[in-house]
C-alpha cells in the first residue's frame, strides 16, 4: 500500500556490485565520448565544436569586428553546453593562445595569458572572433553535409561533427583525461599533412612508412627540436610512444673573450618563468657554476633567455647540465586516442588520416546531393521560362489581354455615392470583345508592315531603273 501511494510500480533487487559496475561504465563512456576525447573526423571535443558553431550562428567571422568573450560564453552554455562558464572560457582561451595551438582557431583581443603562466583577463574584458582557418571548419554546413542532433533541452539543433577541411586532429593535436584512459596528440605542420593526404588519395594502399616521407615529426608552436628516435616511430606506427624534445640553445660571444648561452626556443608546454627560476636555483646551489648573470630578455618577437658565463667557462658543460637538470629537455608521451563510431580507438598516422579522408568524402557526397536536389526542385521553373521564351509572341499577347481584362474589372465598380447622389456604374465590356480587339489590332499591324515592305521594294526598283 505504501509503495502504491509513493507511485512505485516495482522494486527490483540487484547486486550493488553489479549496479555500480554498470553505472560507472555508462558514466565513463559518457565522459569519453561527450567531453574528454576528440572526434577523429574534425579533431574537436564537444566544447570546442559548440564554441565554433555558436560563433558561426552569430556571424562572428574573422573579417568582422570581434565580440565580447562573455557573449560567446553565454550563447554556448545557454544553447548547447550545459556546464559552467569557466570551462567554456578556458577552452576559448586555449583556442586563442598561439603558444598552445599550432594554428589558433580563435583570434583574441586582450590578455589571453602568456608562456610565463600569467592568467588571462576576465571574459568581460576580452574579445574574440573566429580565425580564417576556423571558418573552413564550418564551410557548407548549411548544405546538409553533417548530421544534427537536438541540444540538451530539445529546443535547438547542434552538429554532431563539423565538415572540417583540414585534419585538425593532427594539426593542433589534443590533450584530455577521461575515465580510465587519456589522449595526448602532438601538433603537426599543415603543409606536411596536406602532402600526406594528397599522397593517400592517390595511393589508397599507402603504408605508415610512405606517409612518414611527408610527415617528418611533430611541429610544436614553441618550436624546439624533436629527436627521431624509436619512440617517435612507435608513436606513428602504433599510436603510442614517447618523443624527446629539447629547446634550442646557441652560444654568443661577448666582449673580453666572454661568452653567453642564449635559449631561443623551449619545449612544448613548458612554463618559461618556472624554467628561469629553476636555472637560477641551480646556479645558487652551485650545481651550475661559472655563471655571472641570468636574465630573461623575451619580448613580443620571441623567447630569449641569456646566461652570461665567466671568462674561461666551457659552454658545452653548462648546456649539458641545463638539459639534465631542467625542463629544457622533456619527453612528450604520445597516445593517439580518438573517438571513432562512438567508441575510443587508438590510431596511428595512417588510420588518423584515413578517418579524415573518409569524412571529407562523405561531406562532398552529401553536399553534391543537396545541390542536385535544389537544382531539380527549380528545374520546372526553368523549363517554364524556356517554353515562355520560345513562345514569346503568344505570351506577350496573353499579357496584353490580361491588361485589358484588368482595366475592365477596374471599371466594374459598384454604385458610388457622389455628393449624396447615386451614379450608375460604367457599362461592362465583355472579355470576348477584348480578345477580338486584340486580334484586330494584330491584323492591322501585319497589314501596315506588309504595305511598308511593298513600298520600300517599289522605291528600290524605281531607283534601279533610273540608274540604268
């Protein structure tokens, strides 16, 4: 009785271990597919995809004035992404940082952080717009090139994937931690990826070794040197490996036979300020000796960390200690995990590019079908116009007849009251009489034209006789 009052139909007895296992698996799959792991086709996570789509709906293009970041964040969380505003703004900031993205998808105006770990300004101060490359992610989306699904409250629709024109999964890479798995894909050079895609289109049976002739290795936005060791080849052949990355160090001569070590490039995702602090700590601890000065001369033109050496110091010894004790040398662990057909799959270089090629092929086919259906829907209109042009005299006569009929109908007015007196309506003119008038007019025009031609011919004959 109490169960009926509470509206409970049936109580099932389940093992709590089984229930926890199944519920946790469902939760982990939702996190993997819907939050942390990018799609192999456009290389975007749902939050990034929704940010770009919301900006496209607002026409926030690269060649238009930027809009406030707070407005973009509000549209995203209000329409498509039911999460906190901080998560969305952090994603926008990362998409605008040229030291995190190989090719930024957002053009930011204002303070968006720095290599020193400085936080970005609040969203009410910064402005953003899509980059020119980001607009290529949404080209032809209005032509039914991708599937759409309802948003979280079934009030709007959002794309399942974007019809991206570039292999963004490898272009900008991705980092994400899901439940029980993680992804870490390095960025690459766009020109090398395009060459590899073109080769794959011409040679569908290509191997990873063939594609490695074009894709030499990662291309980090902070530059540096990536060493082609066994870990790099494992990363491209198996989708899992490690790549050793070093900063670029040069030696410069100073006055009085002194030298300086200058760091111009640092490894990817290394905090420059913390690196300088670590070097200073090593100098104070006497781990690195023969150093007279350390300063950071970095500016808007690039990185420049200067280490002045004492006279007689050997630069190579100090450089080796920098590689050994600081983050001037790091290891980038590659784990190319992406979502394929709604399940996480570890990809290698070949399968990653194949997923992109298959996606573009489907987009082009669907775009062509859309254009064809649109052309067929308009075909009967074009056919009618062609028939009208072929029979222009009849169409013109019909139009003239319609004008006469309209005039007659205008004259068919009901009785009107003018100055309090009733005035009779004008006499109707029959439509058949109008048609006869049109035919008589055409006959008169033909007779005039014929007589005019006869007169011209007679004049020509007379002039010929006179000349003879």
